[in-house]
């Protein structure tokens, strides 16, 4: 920046912090907390709505929320950004203003799921995305995504210019990896008996894409072949979308005394509470058939857990050689891999060391540094 020149003013749309609870919330929360508020180059302005946001199940109110979202993105947000004299507007939820009143836009696309699984999305949101979201993204200076894999998928399906899509890696959740474990919260205390047991861990929303049925079937083979000590723990809640839920899995477990005694569902937990389950687990298993990034891989590395991942989408890109990859559709092979890892402590130790080394490539400070490089590039590219 030239001496005496005003700072580049970046408007950050933070409305999504009130809505999202999973990966999108983590991204926006971590970025906002790692921005350099004393930067000599950038001035950050946090843009939010004063109106209440509805996140419940009522269909009429959900439709009203979609309308409110549209008004925010295409009318209120650009007016606020213009009044604040923003040079750039950064949105982390797939949508940016179509009309740019004196500012440029940068948007985040986490994955290509909207094209890969269109039936999983609310039809009104999908309409907005196709009619407004994509055209607005085409007007944006850059589209941020999470991995090179997601860049390829987004470019393949969306029609967006590949050169405008920039992959920037994430870091693990700071609340999850920095928890001191001084005391157990009430939501964790009732599961504390598990911390003296051997257990496999999976963290994330329980939905079909996560392929938890394969993990449960592999675990069933493990215990039916004589394992009397290992448990399987799922930390996370079912999806709020009925089309994504694994209802058949829950039915199977509820009708099997053996499975119901050895498979534990904690439901949604705070990041601080999730840390306790990472800390005491024996092995982390990630059988998902499609991911945009996979933050739990990094969290498992940080908690010195050996990791096994599905050999698809972005997971090998994120994990590198620090995790053992498996075919998520081959349940017998997954069972054999789990058995080997449980029986070979030296192999687990080797994976833990590789995981810690791999983790050095990922941090939110790096994420923000690369984002700021994009901000500068967008500002300079008149």
C-alpha cells in the first residue's frame, strides 16, 4: 500500500453466524476471530441484520426466512456496504449481492453438493441459488473454496470461470483443540464412563453422505468376531433435512441389543465438549463418500489420534500420507483395517506422528493470510 493511502475497507457479512451450526459457522467464526483488526492495510467492517432470524421447522416461516434472506443479500447488505464505503464485500454462504454499488464481491463455495445432491435442498433455496446465487457469483471477483478437489467440482458443474476459483485450506476448530479439559461439562459427564474404554470415534452431522451405515456394519463385524471391549461413538446430530437422515441405521441399532449397547450417539455437543471425545478415543474413522474439506481429520491429528479416511473426494488431499485410506463401499475391508489398527499400537503411533507433521500445513492464520492476499488482488484488479 502507498504511504498515506487509506486502508482497504472490507465488509464481512456475518448474518450467517446466527443460522449455521456446522462447517459454515466454523469457517465464518474462525475467519472473523483471526482477522488482524489492527492491520495497516485492511479495515474490517462487520455487517449484520437487526431483524430476527427463523431457524425452526414451520414451513410458512421457513419460506418467510428465505424471503428475508433474499432482501438482506440483494438490498440491505449492499446498501449497508455502500453507506460504510466498503471497497470489498466478503460473504461466506454462497450468496453475494448481484448489484455492486461501488464495491467488489468475494464469495465462499464450500463444495459442489448443490449440484451433486439437488434433491437434498429446499426447493426455494435451490431456486434462489440458481437464479440469483450463480449469476451473482459470476459477477464476483473471486470464489473461495476449500480444496483443489472442490475447485475442480465447482468448475465442472457451475459454469464459473475456473481461474476465479481459489482454494484456501482451513485449520481445525480452535475451541476443539485448545480445550484444557480442567472439568467436564454436564453434557459430557454422562458419557465419562466411556473415557476408560477403547472406542472408535466419528464427529459430524449424521446424514447419508457421511456413510455411517458402512462404519456401523464394519463395527458389527468387529464385535461379532469376538471383540468384547471396543465401542463406537458418534458425536453429532441427525440432519434437519429428512431426505438426508439415516433412519434405517437407527432402526437397525434400536432392534439389536448388542449394537445398542456398544454404539453411542451423543447428539450435538459444544466444541469444548467434543474435545473430550477426541482426547480419549483410540481411533478416528471417516467413511464419508463426499466432503468439501473434512475439519475432523485435522482435529483428530491435533488430538494425536490415528486416522482412517475414505479414499475419495478431498480427504486424501487434506490428510496426505498421515491417514490410512480405504474403499468406503467395501465393508469387510474396512472391518479388517479397523481390526489391524486396534491390534497394532506401533502402527497407530506411526500415524499419530505423521498426523502431527501434517497438521503443520494447516492453520487459521494461514487461511486469513491467503484470504487477505485475495482481498488485495481483488482490490488491485480494477
